[in-house]
């Protein structure tokens, strides 16, 4: 296992040291939530489009 990364300079000493690994972990969580939100929005959009097509099946055929 690799040794932990050194703390980022400039922070105040305290109970929590902000390392590069913590920054990567936060970025991974953010990107995961972003992808999940995008996929959910895409699914909702597809479902709305399918419902609209099912409600009016002769819309494209003309009258």
C-alpha cells in the first residue's frame, strides 16, 4: 500500500488535514452525482417522450 500523501500547504492545522486523496475523493463523489443526475434526467425525458407518443398515436400520420 502506498503511504498517505502529504497535507496541502497553507491550511490551518486542526483535526482534519486536507490531502490530495481527500480532494480526489470529493471530486469522485461530485462526478458520480453529476452522472447519476444526468442519466436520471435522460430517463425522465425518454419516458415523457414515449408517453406523448403513446397518447397520440396518429399525430404523425395526419388527418
